[in-house]
């Protein structure tokens, strides 16, 4: 069986147990590998992130923004809007080099959503 299917299935079943940094790291890893999560995994991630958006700090949001932009996720406008708004809300709390990368990725994400 496909290892990515197993990973996504495992994560979907336990998503409520994941901390924000766990979710962010997982999405960052998908982006790093350029392997998009399954649609059901993306649905689960979207719901979980939306429900706990205020729990995501600068590091978590930076990883989310980067992972979403790297994967060119554009068919989840509510997720993208929420993540980008949170990234902007946290502006000034990132280390300088991380803030620049995060804001550039957030800008690209908005462009992806607007171009769909």
C-alpha cells in the first residue's frame, strides 16, 4: 500500500490529538517534499486549523504559510484567508529573516487564491 496514504490516514484519525506545531510541521513536510496531502487529509487539516487558529504562533503560522504556498494550495480559500490573516496579525513577532519569507509566501498565497 502507498506509504503516503498510510500517513494521511493515520493523521486524519488522530488530528484532534495534534498540537499546532505538529500540524504546521506536517504541512511544511508535505510542502518540502512537494507531495500534496490527500483531499480528505486537507479537509481534516483545514477544519482543525480553522478551529484552533488562535493557538498557532509565529513558528507554526510561518510553517503553514510556507507549506501551503509551496504546494500551491488554492482550492481552500477559507483556510488560506485565515492563515494569511493570522500571519499578518503576528507580524513583528517573527525573527526578521522568518518574517520576510513568511510575508512573501503569504502574498503569493493570496495571489494563488485570487487567480483560481
